[in-house]
């Protein structure tokens, strides 16, 4: 009854896997203390559940999970485990200090033909038996048991539905639909989830979670289609980091569902005002900086060098803004000076620097920007130029004495 009540709420639960799948980005690792800092920030932002790690991966992973379990309060704390007794027992030991209602385990095994044949060397019956036995074993230590089959998107629908049904009957309270290799499109997601809803009778007693990868650049679009179809849980990472092309970017999902709550009919409890803070924290600690044109949190979202856009923003900032910067905790828009800049932006910059913004001085700066003698968009070089001419274009009342005019820029 409690689970059905949760499913009926007009909310999408956000599950974060930055500290597990996100750290599968090649060349990326975090110390246990760093993981705790990120987990605490995720909790403060209102993330529903945190995938803390995969204890079977080794001692450093165990230490990270233990530290998070000791320090972080609020979200459900989950660990990843294969459908193996040793993984499950280790997970139970590591999470033993967490409240039974706040600790969870996600069991996984590859279920697609290629995983069954080449990775596990199991037939369908053996896979189902392994899943059921693992769930039953996990229930001795976990109230919250989830089952996330690897490579669900490449699994025969009838077999996938059978595995889900058996998993729920065995005690899983959530099932995951995973696009492990990121091959799906929104239409394919729509059809797959509809089939699951129509073909898994016990789904009324379990949450439906989705986990997408971004290999075709469609992870966010796929996750939003899953929301529209009725998925209860969206899993992703901050900045979309993760293996290969990464995962669904949590900041994108939260921002879309905040801006378009009426369209999707459900909202989120994550505070969008924390998204920039989270993005910077994860970027700084992992060393993976989002591309400047990255959706939602990229540096270029709220800055421009184009004269027409700059003129519009100076007249009303909504002319060229997708959403207010404060929505995600970002600073105000930034007008960069460069070859594409116009008079308005130059005048605005001179006035901001306390310099005289007469037409003559504006034209002088524009001539410098457009003469091609400096690197396009080289802000330090442009800043140095403004600093050099500053004494010559300071209003008389500000400097108190006159100065010789600067040399004309050709």
C-alpha cells in the first residue's frame, strides 16, 4: 500500500549514480572523503537516492561506501551488487549501520542474448533462477531491493518481461530498464515501457526506474519520454559523466521538469538552485569540466560575444535567455568582448569599468576588437587592452586631471 501511494504521487524520483557509474569515466577516481563531500551536496539538493558504489570492486570502494553510510543522512543510500552471494553479503556488511528504511541494494546481471551467451554462459532458466535466489538472499539484510538487468534494451521483450515478473514476485520493489549501450531513441523507449506496463502484471507492486546512456546523444530525451510514459525513477549523473558518452544528465532532467511541470504532469523535489553548485563541485573534484556549450550548466549558456544578442540582453535579458540564471544558481549573464561585439556591449563594458563611454572611445575599442590583431575571444588580452587605455579614457571628474589622448588604434 505504501509503495502504491508513492507511485501515485505527481513526482519523479531522481536517483544519482555519479559516485558509481559516473566514476567509470576513464581516468577518473575520487578519494573516500571526496565522495562524502559530493554525497552530502547531493543530499542537500534533495536527491531521492544515491548509488554509493560497488563494494565488490575493492577496498577503496568499500571505504568510500562506509564513509558515506556514516556521514550522509536524508536520501536512500544504495549499493550495487552482482547476483552473487559474496557480493550481497559484502554489501550487507558495509551498509549494516544504515537505517533499514534508508539502505538499499541494486542487483544486476546481464540478460540480453549476447550477455547470456558470452559473459555469463547461462540459459534463460539459469538467469531467472540466479535472479530469484539473489533477491531472496538480499532480503535478509535489505528492506529495499532493486533489480536492474544489464542490457535490457537489447533483450527479447518476452524474456525481459518474464525476468521482471519473477524478480517482483521474489521481492524486488523496483525494477530498472537499462539502456546499457545507449542505442535507444525516444520512440523506442515509449514502446518498450508500454510493453513492460502491459506485460508485467506485478508491476503495480514495484517502482519502474530507467537508466540511459548517451551514446547517441539521446539520454535526456529518452529519460523525458520515460517520464511521459510513467517511469517513477530517473537515474543519472551530475554533468552527465560516465562510461563512454556518459549518462542522463541530472541537471538537464531537473531543469526541464521544473520549467515544464505542467507538460509532464509531475515535478521533482530536487532544488534546481543547487544545480550549478553541484556541477562545479563534481567538475572540480573529478577534473572533468563540462564543455562550454553543455546544456544547462555550460559556461556559454549565460554569456555571449555576438553584438545582436548583446544588444537584446542589455535591453531585456529575457530576449536571449532560455531561463533565468538564478533558477539553477548561476550568476548573471556575461557580455564578452570580441570581433562580433557591437557598440552597446562596448559602451556597457566601459561604463562598468568606470571609463568614459563617448562615441569616440566606443569606436576606438571596436576598431581594436575588429582589427584581427589579437586572438579572437582572448579575454585576458582584451582586458589588458582596456587596462592600458584606462588612464586615457577615464572621465575628467574621476581622474581630476587631464591626460594625453591614447594613440588611435588602426
